């Protein structure tokens, strides 16, 4: 429970009513945000392809910068999935599907898994869909030695933020894994996205050759993927996050206290489409990304809730297991100490 003032406490679920006033998107603002993300992205892509034959380094640097714009494009796609970017749901959905080609993400498949994530975030009985898999200390010790090795490998930074994003966006998203028996809609989404990606790659190779593919397309995509996974990781994997057994789990409490406020510098906040204000987003996902700062300006008590800075966030990469007794996310080393005690 947090308070609007010293005399007026506001329970997590009551924030929903307060935040409802911020849900309406502005079509002109949304169109502007889309334009200032897509136009530089396309321009940098063309510039990187043009400069690639003359300077590999310049092409790579332009591609790295463009990865930041691709992260922002994914943030807009994310808003489309929540129906918060345009008032018309069909416009939001088709905008999201088009952007999904650029982010290598089948929109309808992702929207379904992300909806499950929002519905069950922090619920220990619903893990593994649309989230970063997290074990409790007890569950970890109940695994075989090989099972513990696999979990350690999964949580290693090189895998989590390097190999993992590459696997997810290059391979995993090519098939609607986990939704194969839930209707053809997800197959159409995945296969349609794949066909559009293949067409774009063909154009890139035709005009720029394989140099453009390896120096422009892949760096842009993989850098954006790693940043995106880090951003998603830090939104829920922090020391004071919230995980509960089903009988104790409460949706709005988990949304507010199990999601961080990643207080980034202004330029990074812009490139990440304000999704560092994740506790507010989880409380009311229909708020457009460009209105999230407005919420913090009007309700200062939400600023410090789950707040962490860029420097503070790096420590979170060393946290791996949920300790149900102390109700904190701890490192493997800390888990060993607790188990020994």
C-alpha cells in the first residue's frame, strides 16, 4: 500500500480508478510518435547500407544506433498489442502487425503470450509464458545436478542477454511455439510475418549484398534484441520484486510492487518508449507510452515505488532465485548461504 499523502493511503487496486483518466490516446500524438521512430529508422538503415562498402565501422555504428530506434518501434508495437496506441483497435492491430515485421515478432502470437504475462505476473503457479523463468530456492535445490546446471546457464548474462535474444528473435519467433493447438490465427501470424521478413531480406541482399545483411540488418536486430530483453528483465527481476503462491497472489498488488520504475536518463527513456515506468503500465496497460510520464508528474508518490537508476540496475543481473522466506530475489551465492544457515 502506498499513499497519496500521509493521511490518504491508496491500495494498489484503487490506483486503477485513478489511472483510468490517462487511458485515452491522441491520434495525432500517436501518429507523430510513430513517424519520429520510423523515419529515422529507415533513413539510418539506408545510410548504413550506402556506407557499408566504404567503411565497415561506420556501417556498424549506424546500425548500432538504429538498434535503439528499433527498440522504440517495439515499444510502439507493444502499445498496439494493448490497444492503447490508437483508439481504433483495428488500426492498432494492423500497425502492430506491420511493425512486427521490423522487430521479427509475429504480432498475434506475441500479443497472446504477453497477455498471459500481464494476467499472471508474480504468480508462482503461472510461470514460463511471456516472462523470464524464475525458480525459488527450494525448487532449485530439488533439481538434479544437470537441471541446476541448465538453470545456471539460462540465467548467465551471456545467455540471457546475448545468445537468448538471438535465439528468441531469429529462431523462436519463426514458429508459434506453445500455441500450435490454439488455432490457425497464430500460424497465419507467424508465417505471414516470416514471408514479409523474407521479402525484406531479399531486397536488402539484392541492393546491398550480403555485406548489408551482416553489417546492417543483423547488428541492428541483435543489438535491439539484447536491449529489449535487458529492459524486460529489469522490469521484473529486481531484489524487492513480488512473487506469491496462488492463495496469496493479488493481481494489482503484484502489478504495482512486482514491476519496477526504471528511472532512465531522458534520452534512454525516449528510446525505450517510457516502458521503464513499468509499475504504472502493469497497473493500467491501456495508458499510451507517451502519457506515462504524465502519470508520474501528477502522482509523485508513484515515482519512488520500485525505483532504480541505470547504475543500480546492473546489480540485478546477479540475482537469480526467489527466496520465499525473505521475499527477495537473491544470487546463487546468497542462496547457498541461506541454505547452509
